[in-house]
C-alpha cells in the first residue's frame, strides 16, 4: 500500500490550482517523456521506512520522495518550486488509504539538465525537493 503514497502525491499536485496553472497535468513518475513541454514536475520515491514495535508493525511509515520542478529558465524553476513548496508543505489527508498524516519538506537544491551531456532532454533548470511523507497503513 505504501506505493499509493506517490499516487496520492501526484493527485494532490495535479489538483492544486497554482500548480495546474503552471504545469497542467505534466507531472511524471521518475522522469518525463523526452518530448514534453516545459515546465513540468517529476517525482520518485527514494525509500520507505516502517516503524515497528517489539509486538508488531505499527502501521506507520515514512516515504522519502524527491519532487523535482523543471523549467526553461532559472527564474521559471524558482517560481514552480515556490508553488510546489506551498502545495507539499504540511499536506495531509486522513481520508486516503493509506492515510497521509503529514508531508514535510526537508531539503531543497538546484539542478540543471545539459543536453550537451549526451542526454535526449532539452536544457532545463530545476529545483529538487526532498519530501518526507508520514502515512498510516492501518
């Protein structure tokens, strides 16, 4: 069920009015298609930690997810990153399965895709967000 955390994150990002105005539904797992228009967002789960007690699994997990904001300019990536930050920070939804207790932005850094490095993607500026999402499977 922990894989649903990423599905719920994508749904939340696509439903956010500010983000929809910038990227519409261009939110992709792991990487974008090579012909996608900028700006867009990618996301990828890095790890999931489960909290256990001596008696049993507590039902609580923490998913570490990278959310990346990509745009054709440095300032565009910063604008998109601001909107992602506002959407993600403090996100919770106890009506979902698994229940999302809280999302916390833990780190942020800049990135650049250079097409001269031999990749098929266009030049893009990015902001990489490290997000921890606490969830309940039971």
